[in-house]
C-alpha cells in the first residue's frame, strides 16, 4: 500500500498541532513498513493508493480522484462545534448555498467534501454529527481517532506543588488568550502562557501584552519540551479557553502526565474529555469569572483517560486506509 500525505494549507506546516500530527503519523507509518510520501502535485509519475489529506479536500484531492485514487480527509471541525445553535444553523445555510449555487467556490472552501473524499478522520466523536449535518457525510464513512503524544510526556508525573496554572498554545484570538489573561489578572491567579505570538491582528496582541505583569500573567515564547514538562508537573492545572481545540495535543500531553485540565464548556471539550476535566461556563466576563473559580476548586487528576501513542494512532489510520480501499 502506498500513501501520499497532503497538507495543502501552508499554515499546517508551521509549528502547531497539525504539523505534529502530520509528522508523527507519517513516521509511525514508515516504521510500520508502509510506503508513505508527501504528495508531489506537480509529478505526473507519482503513484499512490490513498491520498491522506489534512483539513478540507482541495484541488489536489480532485486531481487524485480523477486518477481513480481514494482520499481520506482528516477534518477538524472544532471551530464549528463551538458555535451557538443559531450560528451553526447560519453556517449550515451558508455551506448549502455555496454547494448549490457556487460549486467552484465550494470546492475551494472544502464544502463539497462529501462528494470528494471516500473516508474521513475526526479527532472527536462529537464532530461526526456536524459532518453529517453540515456537509452531508454519512457517519459510516467517518472514523474518530484521537491524537497521540510523544513518549517524553509519559515519564514525569504531576506533583502540583505550585500556585500557578499553565496555558500552552499560540497567543491568538482563536485560543481566547486575551480573555484568559484578563481572567488571571481579575482573579489574581497566576497563569503562565507558553506559546508564540501568532495573530495577524496586531491590536489583539498589543492588548494581550498589556496584560502581562509577570505576577499573574507571564508569557514564555521559547520553551523546549523539558522545560514545559517541568512547568506542567508543578502547576495546579493546565488551562485553555480556546474556541476550538478538539485534537488539542497540549491537553493530551498534560493528561498523559496526570495533570488536571480546565477547559471551556464548548462541545469540542465536553464531548472529548467528559468528566476527566473541569469546565468553565463561557458567556459574559462575569459568568466566566464565577465559573472559573468554581472549576479551579473542582480540578482533579484525569486518571483513567487513555492517551494513545503515535504508533497506536498510525495503526488506526492504516485500518482506515484498508477500509477505504476495500469499499466500492
């Protein structure tokens, strides 16, 4: 079996979860003896049995389809699962309009994925229903595969002897970094933010930086794995208020170490982590403050939550490829 990987959007090769997912699954499949290679869209001689696309199917996917090659699409819908019911309905209407009246635009946006890909992988079970509701994808074609973590995050265990919280991830609006910083200062709870400044909105980053006082809000941009593990083992908990994080490798790294996690009560979190996390009720700033305090009092070690290895994850991806190739 020959597999080609395609992460079409350049952002997917920047530091972050998608890049880690691509690289770890790629190399684990290689260890398994699978012939796996990056797709070379310009190479007419490249042969492969399955195209593994990351995010929405794109023009490379259509090109492969024309050659008779089946596609498996990793699709992360965490941003959609964080919307209110009203906004979800509006989003569904927008997708339907593009699919019916502007098919070429719908292709570029990935809105016709159900007609292009043979199989789908999502990192959270809760996203299966969204694929069906918004894109018309049958649940029979969808496979839920949670991300893995590197072995280094399985060696040290949580101690929790410090008074601070840790938040890992890029500093940007999608991660709700500014909101968390404001909460930290308002409640006088130390939060150490670990992650690069990553937002095209310089005004947003400026507002975040104004919250930094190195007492309740501390920002560290360049931290290696060993240092991050040291902060996590001592922290009271890992915290994120991110609008979308269903595959969230940083959450899984903390859970693998036994670190408690505090998450927003969005579907991406509650449908993945269930009672293994404490939850903040998202809403007005006052609502967030009140529920944040309650969530902090309820933190507990996430004992019993299985965080897979990357080899386990790759095995599941391989099973999907076998299923897709066997299907008509």
